[in-house]
């Protein structure tokens, strides 16, 4: 896992589907695991919610599927 801004562990979230399909963003891990959901902002400031595809992912990246606009 990569180190985030203030020394917190992070992963690269790979976004699938929705307006941000194919983008990668850094997100902090929660209790040593990728968070179940993340909110991401589009270029126009619109917030979108993505959900972890599988709980058993490992390595420096995790895949997230588009859920809905926030």
C-alpha cells in the first residue's frame, strides 16, 4: 500500500463505469482494507459514489463500480 498525504496508508482506486470510468484516484485505507465506498468528484465538481467490487482484493489497487450521483 502506498503512503497517503499525512503518512496514512493509501491505495489506488480504479473506477469502473459511470462518468469517471477508467480514472484512478488515491484513497486512504480503513482498518487495513480498502473502504467499502468512496466519493469522487468529476471535472465539473459533481460528486459520484463508487462501491468496492470485491472485499477480497489485494495489492496497491482496488476496483470500484459506479453506484450513483451524490
